[in-house]
C-alpha cells in the first residue's frame, strides 16, 4: 500500500497544532501570474520617471528588487503601458538565466519588462513570497527549465508549481507576519553593516595622506608632524616563509593557515585545514598575535594579499605560501590597514610575476615599494581605531548571519 503523505509542517504555531493537514495547491490558485512589456531600447531615457525592472534586478539572497540598476523610461498616466507599473507587494520571478529567483517589490516608480514573472497574490502576499523561498520552488523551476546555455521558464510552468499550504487563512497570516518581521530585522541589520563598512572606507581615504600630500585629511588631536616617505627596504628586518607540512580537513592536529585563509586585511577561517596530529611544527612557523603575514603565491589577481594576525598566539601554523614580515619602527596593527590601501595594493600587484592562474611575488621585489609613515604613537592610535571598527563590523556580520540562519531554519521547518 502506498504511504499516505502527511501534509503537516515540522514546526507550527501552537494554536494551529490541531488544525489538520495542509492541502496541495498550485501557485496559479494563490496568485495572478503575468509578465511585463517588451520595451524598445530606443525608448530608454536616463531622465525617465520609471526604472525598467528586468531579471538583473532580482539578485541572490536579496528579499527585495534592486531599484538602483537598469534603464529608465518616461511613462505618462494615460500611457497604455501603465498596467505594467509595479505595485508594493508584487512578487517577481526570474524567467531567463538563473530561473526561479524571487524578490518583493517595495519601491515606487518601477515598471516591469518582458520575461520577468509577476505574481499578484490573491491573499497574503507575504506568505506567498516566503512559500516560494524554501528552495523547493527554485529547484523545481530549474528542473523544468529549457534552453541551451541560457535557461528559460514559462508563465505556465510558474503557475503549475504545486506545494502544500494551510487551510486556515489565520495560519497563512501568522506565518507571513513572522517572516515579514524576520525580513525587516535582516534588512535593518544589513543597513547597519553597510553603514559601518562605508564609514570605514571613508576613514581609510581620509586618515592616510593622499598622493603628493604629507598629512592626512583627518587626524587625531595632538598629531601635527608630516608623514615621512619610506621604502620597504628601510623598515623590513626579515621575511620568512612557513612550513612545508601539508594539511587536510580530515586531520586533527594543529590548524594550518594557507593562502585561501588570508584576505585583504583579515583572515577567513571558515575553511581551515589541520596538520597531522603527530607532526611537530618548528616555532618560527607558528603565528603570534601581531604577526603580519603575506601571500607569496596565488592567482595573478589575488597574490600579495596581506593581513595582521589578531588571533591567539602559539596555536596556528602557517604554510610555505605565506611569509611573515618582521619590521622595525612599524606597528603591525597599523600596517594591516596601510598595506591594504589602494596605493599599496597597486604597487604590490605591479610586482607580481606569472600567469593569470599561477603567480608569485618574490620578497626582494618589494624593496622599492613606497609609502608614508607617521611617528609610532600615531601609528598605534590609527591601528587601534581601525581594529575597533573591524570588531564592530564583525559583530554586525555575526548578528546578520544569525538572523539569516534563523530564517533559513524556519523556512525549512514551517513549510512542507
């Protein structure tokens, strides 16, 4: 006997625990489905009052339509195309390329182009939007898509998507409100993160001297001396590469920093290899707080990345594709931010040798890199300032990730 499929979500609001099974419904029963207008590019006007929304405005991991990119067009109130103007809570679906991505409309003065699906929910648009974001809709649209390099789906294929939904309108509403609140919190946290990142970018441009200048635009009180131009060879004491021992994600020994872990000004430890438990690492190949590490080999674009290690000392080893710089008269916390200014990145990239996929930078070629330095007390002040900014950025990023993971968990458990 065929097993009866239970239409009950794993997680449910208490008041609906005994409300019975959900029922299978097609998307066309939940929303009116249409597409936009085939605009002629000759009509585009950068001063137009409406933004033309295409598939490109619907991005991964964004709950709303990106209203900043694209062409504009002038539309009058008596225009026959007025019906294609988007309204708040319309739901859009990509029909070409990466099909099945969705976004909500929250902005104004937007008009829909052809080959983008438009869903106007018959009731509770928030539920319908979240209903499409469990991952099942995207997978099914990918499965039914057709075409060669560029995939396509039709309005009928969107409308025929079928899944379980509640019987009770109140359960519809309650689920929609929960996810609407979560999305609002995620959006707020994203804005906080973007704001502090923008603040850091602005400070980086103002707290280091511009080309041809000897003083920065913005400075801490009490510092007035000119910054002095140095060459790398003036300040470097030693450069030493790390261990030749190989790591693996299955090993249980000492964690190993590799070129993939070092980014521009920070370390990414989400993909971390470890050494064999029985392998001993020489002391000079172990990272300590304040060490500045440099990526000697990578792709032509990424080689030369550098960051100061702010993690704990005597735990992490670093491999032979990374080099530790030892300086005199340079605070390495400060150097973490100086090194990652556009001027320094440009000079380092000019010294890279190799192909696009395999490139190297030899330490001796760094000797003529030029930069300006303030006295050590000002270096320390600047370094501490940016390190504290980075702590705030990390904190906001963790809060955002926590909210995003919570939403993902609820999507998996509150829909079937």
